C-alpha cells in the first residue's frame, strides 16, 4: 500500500499539466526521488500513452524519447512508498509526547537542586529526562513496528542507572517513563496497559545500541540534545531521525522551549527567566515549543505547535510549512553557534563574521535548536568549529540536517561536502567544521572565508 501524496509540493503539484518539447533537457529539476509518477501524454487532444515511471527518470528525458513530437503530460499522481508516512507519523507523535514530558521535568528541575543531574565519563551531563525519553521513544517504536524490525542508535546507555548506588535514580526514571506512557493514548499511541518495571525500562534504554549504526536502516536518537541547556532552564531539543543507506530519510526535531520571539532564543539575552515562567502549566499552544519534521524528497518541512491543556493530539496537529529565510545579504543575516566556547571556537567564527560582513550579534543557542532556527527562517547561518580532536556524533545532526534541506537550505562541512551519516556513530571525514545556510550565496561566502583564514587559526 502506498500513500498517494497528491498535494505534495514536490517539484510539481498533481494533477498537473506539463508541456514537454523534445528540445528540453530535464522534465523536472533534479530531486531526491522516492516514488513513481503516473501520467498520460496528450497530443493534439487525444491520449498518447500512459505510464508509471520511477521519479528518478524524471530528471532525464530518456523515458520521453519515444515521443515523436512535442506533447503535454497530464500528471495524475505521485506515489511515495508508504515506508515513510507511518514511520513519520509515529515518530512525530512520540517526540511530541516526549517534549511535553521534558517541559514538566525542566519545570520541576528548576524548582529543585541540581541533584538530578549526573555526569558521564566524558564529563557531559545526563539527567532523568535523557534516560526517560530514550526509554519512551525506544518502547514506542518497538511497539509500533515490532522490536525485531526496529534498530535504534541513541546517545545514552544504562551504565550509570545500573549501579547499586543508583536505585533511587532508576526508580525516578521508571516512575517518569510510566507517567508519560500512561498518557500515550492522548497522542494516538498505544500505551503498555500496565506499568513497565525497572527491567523493562532498562531493556528499552539498552536496546538502543551503537552497533546499529552500521545497518542499512536505523533510527538515531538524541533524547535530550543540549542537556546543558536543559539543566540551565534554556534551549534543548529531542532529535529523532531515520537513516537508510547512509542518508537521513526522516527527521523530527522537538524544541520544547522554542520561544514565540526569535530574539528570546539567544542565551546571552537572558530570556530563560521569561521562558521558565511560561511553564507547561501556564502555557497555551503557540506560547513556546514546537515539533519540526520533514521527509527526504518531500520538498517541504513542517512545524506543529506543542499541545497544551487537556487537548488530544490530532495528526498533523495544525502543522504549517516552514521555509528558510530569503536573506542573502551578509549585513542583514544572523548566524548562530553553540553557547559553549569548548564546543565551538567563538573567536574563529567572529573572524569569519567580520570578513564576510555579518553585522548582527551571533545567536548563541544550545542544541539542534540552532538547526530549527535556520529551518524556520529565524537565522540564516549556523557555524560550528569544534576542537581538532572532537568527533561529531550522528545524533547531534541527522534530524536537523534533513529538516533544513527540505526547508530549502543546505548543510555541509567547511569543504562544501554533505555530512556523511554512512560511517557509523561519528561524522567521519568531516572537513574542519559544519556550515548550515539558508541559501547558496551566503554559504559560498563562508566557505571562502574559512579557506582564507584557516591556516592562521589555531584550530
Ligand atoms: N567538546 C565538544 N565539542 C563539540 N561538541 C560537543 C563537545 N562536547 C559535547 N558536545 C556535544 O555537543 C552537543 C551540544 O551541542 P551544542 O551545539 O548545543 O553546544 S552547546 O550546548 O551550545 O555548547 C552536546 O549534545 P548533548 O550531549 O546531547 O547535550 C554534546 O554531545
Ligand atoms: Mg549528552
Ligand atoms: Mg546532543
Ligand atoms: Mg543528548
């Protein structure tokens, strides 16, 4: 069964009449093709031939070579294989549910001491939210598609939770997971019926293994990206992507704290006090928080506001299309970058900004919310130049990259190459840094500025 997307904004809307002349080259602009096109040719108002072709052929006129003269193509439908529709819907429902959970957790984290924040071996923070979201998303995907059909790569593991000293922490995670899953029917998801015990919660977390990153099709999850931002009452994201044959094909990015005003995004603007007053109890839909998503080749990216109050989630929950900004003048463009200097060189990007002619102060934002800002048109550039030894993980980028690309933007490394999600857990071969842009003009200027200044940098 395939879902026939007759309203997709894929390079053409269907039904659609195309005039094809034998002299033209491509019938359609080159696109990432996912399905088949049904059409009939019309020559002098009588039907010539009908055909179903793989959309990959559309970028060549070979399939029209039999045409003996100019003709009209009546395109009747575009079929995108079902494999993406159901998976996208379940992923969005799960991330939406996890966003509301994290809002509640962040609200009460801010009202308590920091004892709920733990440190991992690499000294990065991990909280009840990270473990709980990983357990919940893992459980929901396995329930929806059968655990034998689901492979998940995710950031967290059960090492800290399994320690004898972590009994209280594990109990808190189990309680949090069950409270959230009890609400699953509100999101159109099947709940477990009875509470999961500690063993089932640990199994859900640990079934997400790094080994899955070598498979041909796997989910990749960052349960809380920007945990630092989460514990500081600021921005963070829940990032879920589906990777097939080394490329992200679905991207879902939950941004529970995304504010209604873009200037509130920036850490140094100190709006987190205002944001923290907009708690999950007092907020209404649209106040703060959204879920962004896209499917490869869909040609569109979408954003739905978080649900508040007792309303039930109805797919696609008043989603609206988002597009990158059309600003390509550096003097008007805004760039965003990580908050932590340890995660990206602020001095190097300041030099790039100066040489490219960027005038606006950088938006320093935690997590993949930076990707969301580009996809929504709230910023034009995201730059990250981590220290030489740091290896970027696929869960920190997969969802955001696809959403920006389907919103009309582009993401490459500093050499202009796409990020490579086909080499396991890390973005192997990344050339110097990550540059995401709303458009090619700004992107080209930044690439040139990096080349011009790299040798004099200490990176
Ligand atoms: N040293 C270093 N260099 C580069 N990146 C690092 C580094 N350390 C951590 N990380 C990963 O970056 C994730 C946070 O990225 P951000 O872009 O949000 O950085 S920042 O939080 O704004 O500083 C953060 O994601 P989460 O762990 O999910 O929070 C880290 O995985
Ligand atoms: Mg982390
Ligand atoms: Mg992360
Ligand atoms: Mg994380």
